[in-house]
């Protein structure tokens, strides 16, 4: 009975709905890509997204949460590593564009382009999810973040159909990049503004009741 109560209470939390929508979105995302692109092209996309998103995946599942929880500062060496990786990513992107301009859209060249585009998106994804982790770990607004997770997930579901409508199956190559931009917009821009407005609103109420 005690375990059932814990399980039942967890189902009522915003964190549960946040995790549920995120996992459901990932599943539907993959199904939509297979539906619109077919198994072969979808396989290219899945492998490209997995490789390109590797930095953000490693950061968000390993030392990212620990950095925010323990309020650790990023060392100079790590910052240099980020700059090196950024320059390498841009160089790789330009290299993939050069190969396409010379040899056309072969499967291998297109694969390189999708990987490099996803790697660029990883920078925005890292920033967005890092700020999300910060708000959850170090502020009292984690329930607000969980609510925004749900809205963010719903926005992600529109990316693949919209890209297919605009430019066909090839345009879906940009889906992870655009998802990363959304992550940055939702968690690095919108969340900060909403939290700031909440803080100002509370101060105004306090000022009002004081007088």
C-alpha cells in the first residue's frame, strides 16, 4: 500500500508529466521521420542525429547536472576545449558543403552534412538544456520548467511535418538543428524572462501590501 501511494503520488507530479511527454515526443518524432522519409533515409537521419548530438547528450546525462547541483565553475581548459570543438565543427560543416558542391548530394556527402548541421545544433541544445538544469537544481521554479517541458515537447512534434511540407524529406535533415534552436529559445530566453517577470511581480505585490 505504501509503494502504491508513492507510485500514485508520483503520477500527479509535474516532473512525471514532463518526463512522459519528453519520452512520448521522442517516440513520435522517430515514427514521423520513418513515415515521411522511409527506412533508408530515416536510418541516415537517426545515425547522423546520434553522432551530431553526442556532445549535448554526454553533457546533459553526465557532468552537466553535477556542475549545476554542486555549483561548480567551468575550468579554463574546458572553455578552450569548447572553442576548439566549435572551430572544428564549423570547419567540418564547411568541408561537407565543399564536398557537396564538388561531388553532389551523394548519400555519404549528405550524411556528412546532416552530421555537421546537428553538431552545430548541439551548441544550442547544450545551452538550452544546461539552463534548464540550472533552473531545476538551483531555483524554486522547477515546476514552471516542467510545465514548459510539456509545451516544448508539443512544439517539437510540429517540426518534422512542417519541414516535410516546406521542402520534402530532405528538409527533415534540419529537424535536430531546429529542435536545438527551440531548446535555446524556450529555456535560455523565455524561461529567464518569465522568471524575471515573476520576480518583479512578487516585488510589486510586496511593495503594494507594505503600503
